[in-house]
């Protein structure tokens, strides 16, 4: 195949990878290319699926049969890139290379690592990934992460990154060659944990943690390198990197191997493998004799890792563990127990069973170093006692000797005193418990009587006689009149019981807000704002600033607000409810309310206001935010309601609309069919629109996007 054909294939592949897989065949038919080029493109697309199983295979390896002959490698040593002159080669990968370079502008001497894409692979999707790496590195200013110094593009359009040059050795080799003792290795590892935790705080997952990406300098300081396949937690995955699987299988988590969603726990798994290698010189799985990538990946996703203490490698030495015994046995003894449990917890197949943050992982290692109980083991009494004794050997021995010398003389007296004290304690506790229960019963009875008397006054409004509550209205008292009159008496009746008063104010908020037409709109709004605000004030007084009932009243308080004030108040209520009780039935209603104002056409004027109010701030667009919130609300609705409940169907309708707007078809039909199969002739409002409104809205979107459904 000629170089000209390869250029056409590159450009065409760049375009096809941006298109949904289901629509690629139609695209290739319309382009009108010759059979040889189309066959080559289709073979590369077929490899896209296979690469999810063969994650160690790079783009350069699978394409070398037609790249190497026509586009040979050209040495760049001696060439100038910007203000830097290339002086050597540091390493090559499937898609790029890293060179040693020196600054030449004369301002000061500086050696740097210069990373470039291979010229023959300088296509749009790979450039996009390179740009993403630059953006990620620009956020990372940490003493244990190699810094980004500069970036640019060569005269012929090849992008490059200028990185801090780290002169060091991989962390596992550093431990072995330096004969570091166990504590030194663990402390060195915790420095890397600090760097990874910093990346996670900046919403970045590394996804390729391994010893060769963690170099240790002569001063013993580690440096974390290569964020080339890192993932921004709030960004869409890069298609090229996902497809070609640029990761190291031996250190990759099971979810990476299977092509599933990754999270910060993905890096925790890889850190566990790195620590395993630092302490044993081996990997958690026996990969000897595995001939193919599929065999290796199957072991990682299905087999259980070997406990670190079970590794018997006499070549692996740890300084000062025990000079009298074989190193392997001493290693077994020191790793058995806490370190076994810590490492194996980080290597769980299921992400939810690992440490949920790097900070937790690192904290457990510090607890082991300090002789404290670790969270990776059950906190039994025997285990905690053993840890206490190890930390306080001298004090414990002295206490035992004193206790033994005194025990025989005081045993009988102590037992008698113990029995007497126990009997007195039981009697005292019984009296105190009875008194507390009696007081609680009296208080509840009194509260119940007050509420009953208060609510029974509604009946009195039907009586127009002079001695009854209805006297002021004559024979024309309405229910709304009785409610409004009672509203004014809540605080006086329940002055010392803010919890009861708050609930009554909340109930009257619901009643008044739902009686449209019974009152002039301005009066209704005034009363709802007053009672919802009063309920919120009393809730805070009784429960504190952060409580699920405070969040509920904050939501109701926002209903009669508008503009930025309502958006910010509603977002505050959502965050508080998510923290205090995400299964509270009010929570999914809050989310659905927010999504309506951020993406439905009828609230177009409020879209940007609600987008700006999202916390924490995000780069997501309105539809991405709405999709995330709706997917969060649906399971909670289903927890409380049957599947045909209007709240469930409303959320399904909105989700199908937001998926259509984003052209996400993976599970679109699943949600849209639920919406469409409901009675579309119903005129009942389902949180802002009817079923038929949503069906028409979604079908209009499909028609505009020329999608048949």
C-alpha cells in the first residue's frame, strides 16, 4: 500500500471514529472510495472492538505492516523544537516518543523531556488526546508529580509537550537496589499516594499507574509520570485511547480490562499492584506460561490474587528484617496479617469493596506503621488488644506484674464489692430509666393533646355562635378561612415546641399553596413564603443547619422564589438532602424540578441561570447535567412507587428527551417506550407537562435529527 493511500486511510479513519458504530457503514457507502482503501478502514474498525480485550496492543504494533515500509523512522537528534534541541532518546510508544532535550535560548541551562506524537499518526483524534493530556498536566502542581513546563506545535503541525526531566529509577528497582527496610518502603509508597490523591482532588484518574511511571531520584523523592491516558472525571472518554487500550494489563484493574466505567478506585487497584511489587518483587497473579493476551486478561479478571506473605522469593531482600533467618521466611512473617489485608483489600475485583479513596488506603498504611488497628481487618477485641500490647510493651508488662502481685489479696473483696456495686447500679439505672420514660410519655401525651385541641378548632369554625371560633365569620366560614385563622395561632400555641410548630407551618404551606383560586395570587404567595420560611427557621432551630427536614423545607421555600435566587436555593436543598438522606422521597422531586428548568423548552429563559447555579461547578452542558440528575432520581422513585406511578413515568419521559437531544441511543428506546406506552391522551400534568406533551416533544427531536423510531 502506498504512502498516498495511507494518508487517505488516516483522514478517513479520523472521520469514521467520530461517528456512532451503527451509522459507519452508511457513511462509508456515501464516501465513494475504492475497495482496497475501504477494506483497510473496515479492518481497522474491526480491530477497535478487539482492542478492548487486548489492551496491551498499541496502534503502532497493529499498523506496522503498512507504516514501517512507507514511512520509516527519522532520527530527530540534533533538531530544534521551539527553543529546545533534542540530544537523545528516552523512550518510544505505539503513538509517540519521548526525547531528552536542552534549552537553547541562553536564558538558563535546562534539561527537559520532550514528548511528541509520531508524524505518521498525527490524526485528529490522537491530537485531541494529546491536548487532553496537556490540559490535565496543567492542573497538576505537586512535588511528587513531574511538571508540565511548556507546550507547542512544530512547523509541520506536530504537537509536543515539554516536561520536567526526572533522572531516576522505577520505584520497585529503587527499593530492591537500595535494600530499603519495610517502613522505608511503605513511607515511600505513601508519598505516591499523596500525588495520586492530589490528582483525584483535581478530578483526574491516572489509569496507568505502574513502577515504570513512578521514578525515584537519587535524593529518594518519587515522581509520578505519564498522564497520557488519564481520564477527567467530568469529561467524555477519548474514543481513540479507549479503543486502542493504551494501558499495561498487569497493573490494570478488572473494570479496565472489561472496558467498564472507571473511577478513582481504578487507580487504587493499580496502586495495590505497585505496593505488592515493591514488597515482594512479584505480581499478584501467576502469569507464567500464559501465551496470549486473552489468557493474561482472564487471569486478572477471574483469579484471586496470591497473598503477599505467600510469595517465597529468596532473591528479594529487605534490610534489617532478621539477619538470623532466611529472607523469604522473614518477609512472610512481616507481611502476614495487616499488610496482607491492606493490599488484598485494594485488589478486590469489585470497586465498591476496595478503599474508596487513596486517602483511606494511605491512612491504613500509616496506622500499620504506627502500630494501630487497620480498617482492612475486623476490629475484634483480640486484634485491638494485640495492637495495644505491641505499642505499649513495657507499660503492659509492668502492669501485669503489679496486677499479679495484688490479685490474690484483693480477689474476694473485689468480687463482693463488684456484686454490691452492680446491684446498686442496676437499681439506680432502673429508677432512672423509669423516670425518663415517664417524663417522655407525659411530654408526648401533652404534645398530642395540644395538637388535637389545636386541630379540633377547625370544627368550631362551623359554629357561628358567639362563644365559638366561627363567630367572626357568621354562617359564611370557609375551610380556607379556618386555616388562615389557625395559621396565626401556631407560634403562640407551640411556643416551646419548635419541632411541632415547624411541621404545622409546613402542612399549612402545602394546603395554602395547593388552594389556587381560594385566595388572590399575591396573598397566596405572601402566605406560602411566610409559612415555608417560618417552618425552615423552626426546623433549623430544632435540628440544626443540616438535616433532611431542613432540606425539605428549603425546597418548599424555593417554590415561590424566582430567577437566580430560586435556582441557588433549590441547589442548596439538593446538596443538603443528598448528604443527609438521599432516599428521602422529596429528593428525586427536587432533582426533577431542577432538570425541568435547565433543559425543557418551556423554561428556555431559565436554562443558563440554572446551569450557572450547579454545585460543584462543572464543564458539563445542560443536557449532561439533566441526564445525570434524572438517572439519579429514577432509582429513588422506584424505591417508593410502583413502576406505573406518574412520578416514575415523568422521569422516564424527561430522560428519553434529554438522551434524544444528545443523540445517545444506547438505552433511549428503553426509556422512551415506557413514556410512549402510557396513556398519551391523558391531560393530567406530570411535573410541568403531560405525557402526550413529552411524546410529541421527543418525536419532534427525532424528526429534526432524522432518526426513525
